[in-house]
C-alpha cells in the first residue's frame, strides 16, 4: 500500500474511527516497528503496526452488518464491569466496530463495519444523517412537550441545544423520533427536560438501513443495494 496517515490505517483495519485512533496514538497504545507511534505519522506496507500488543492487518474485504443490540449489552470491546459486551455478544469472525453507539438500557439497530472511512462519514455530525427511534414513556405525551422537542431543547448537562427533529405521535405514550445528531443519551435527556421518563427506547433505522425483522441478538450483512445506497449517501465510493 502507499503510505497513509496512521490514524487512517487504524480505521481501515476496522479498529475504530480516525478520531478514536488519534486517542489511542496519544495514549501510547500504538507501536510502529516496535516504537511508540507519533501523531500525524505515516505508514506503508513494510511497517509493522501493533495496538495493545496485537499486530494489525488491513482487511481484504469490507463488510457492513446490521445488528439488533439487545437491552443490557454495552457498546464496547472490553469493560471489566460489564456483564455483556457487544463484541463478545455478536461473535462475528472478522473484526468490526460500530458507528454510533446505543446505551446499555436501549435496544435496536447498530451498524458495524471494518471500513473506517464509512464509520467516519457516518459519525460526522455536520452530515446530519438520520436515525429513527421508537420511544415509550411512563405517561401520556402532551402536544406542548412534543412541540418543544421538535423545535430543539437546551440540555444543561451537555451545554448544547438539540437540533430540530421530526416527531410523530404513535400512541398516548409512544413517539417516533427522527434525529440528525447523536449527543450522549440525547433522547432520554430531551424527554427529561419535558418532565418525562423513558420506559423503552429502540432504534429502528440508521440512514437508509431498517431494523426490519431482525430479533434481539441477530445480525445480517447488508444487501448489495442497501450497501451501495449507504455509501452513496455518505459520499463514498462503493465499498
């Protein structure tokens, strides 16, 4: 391969996004030819790259999976305090990572891939990619509370105002919400500002990919058409 920036190489190996790769490099967890890596350096085909003692190899074939994350599974590779960790739960034979996590108490669609460029494109907030959720609360929704969330609400803990979003009332206590950003526990925080507690939260769509008939714990590879459309929407050449 031609020489490329180390963070891009780590992402191409399906390890993480480029942003997270930079964090690994800064933390001293990446070695190139046995020497601690430096931010901004480039690597080529003759270089040996290790992360936490494991040699990395760029993937020969890019894969993209749709996975139904069950409630109780933590989106991480390792966590000493977590009973159920995503990477162990899915049991996929190739190394993949997720684009856009779901918290432990939420369920639904996660996209996993070994294509770091796709992860970066999906995670850039400025791209405004849609994610759709079914949200059930413990009490009936008022039109005022829904209108407030549609317009955007200030989240004091994060110091940010949410973007306007689409909300459809499905039942007295159930909403379909479509967001174009991914702040930490955003929907739960938005609801709390209006005086509501979320009883259940399920992600049903990410960009053009639907959860469909997947059951908790199941995954599938995207169809050729789904994959092509996803890459096109993300502004990437076909993976």
